[in-house]
C-alpha cells in the first residue's frame, strides 16, 4: 500500500466535495491582507501570533509545506512574501493557483510530498509554514529534516499538529457522546484492519492518518536542528466532544540553529 499515492487521491476527492480545508480565501480577505491586516492559522481556529513573523513580509521567501487549498499561501503572498506552496494534491494546488491568478499574487505551486523536498536547494527559504498535515505520512522525522535543510540559518518553522490524545478515542463512539479509549499511539486509521476492511476503506477514498507521539513531533524538530521557541494549543471550536476536556491541536515556532 502506497500511503502517499492513496492520500493524494483522497485529498483530490476532498476538494471535489468542498471540504473545509480545501476552500480558498475570498478576494476581500486578500485585499485586507494587502493592506497589512492579515492572519493565518496552522491548526483549526486560533491565529498564529503575529510576533511569530517578521514585522514585514516584503520579499520574504516562504514555503507553505503540505499547505494547498488556497488559504495560508495566498494570504502571505498578499502580505508581501514570495510564496511557494507544495502539496501532494494537484486539486489542492489548483485552489492556490486560482487565488493567485484572480488577485495577482506572487505565488507558485509545486506538487510533491512533505517528506521529500529534493526539488529545492539547501537554504532556499526564510520561513516555512506547515499547517496540520504530517498525520498523513507514516514517518515525520524526514519532514523535519527536509524542513531544516531548505531553511536558511535562523529561519523559522511554524508548524501545526495533532495532540496524540485525539487518536486514542473511538471516533464513532465520540459522535454518540461516549469517550471510549480504543486506539494506541503510534497507530493509524487502518491499524488492525482485516484485508476486507482495508480494501473497503481504500475504495472509499478515505485519508489514511497516522497518530504520532509528542516526542516525534517536538523532539523530532529538535533532532533536526531546531530550537523550539514558541507553543500554543487549539481545539475544534466546540465541534468535538473532547473540546470540553482538552485542546487537541498544538502549534510550535522553531528556529533553525547553525
């Protein structure tokens, strides 16, 4: 089973279905961003603090990593950055290209996987924005390693990722109001499936997701040569039962060390 190829197809389908993370930002938001009033998210609800960014984005070389969908990239381009968006899904990238053409933005798109940035030279970018997405690859250390390689010294990596506690509960039971612990971490959405169950899941074009540990997420960045310099938590905005008890998403700011 090739997870990357499967998730590429699954995300193309999400675009066709109009899923929330595939909807491009409005022309009005782009105009507001051009005037200097802008914000982005890398989790679900909470904006990234503005002091995590330089005071000016003019000419800043930004990589939006696994961040197609016409959301973060166009806003940062409207704020003055030179933006490259890389994503595994062509249809997600088409959303960014649509906004760039509509609003005359300095933005280019590249199809590729977040764990293999061979198309970019070392120290190509000043800033990487990596919204919640590394749950779609089985191993995330290569993601951190590649991010460190293509960032300039003292460059910034802003990442969103899932609190692994979200994965230990049975999704179907939670929707019924029951918090039932049924999954281990690390694991995946297809862990323990029979051949028949796996085939049915794949044929439904559901994304394969991986539950990564906090050690993989945070210490993994440190192992790649980053210093973690900021952290905040976020939730589903009341859309999940777990929101009453704990934040289910985490964002970090990390600085590449020499």
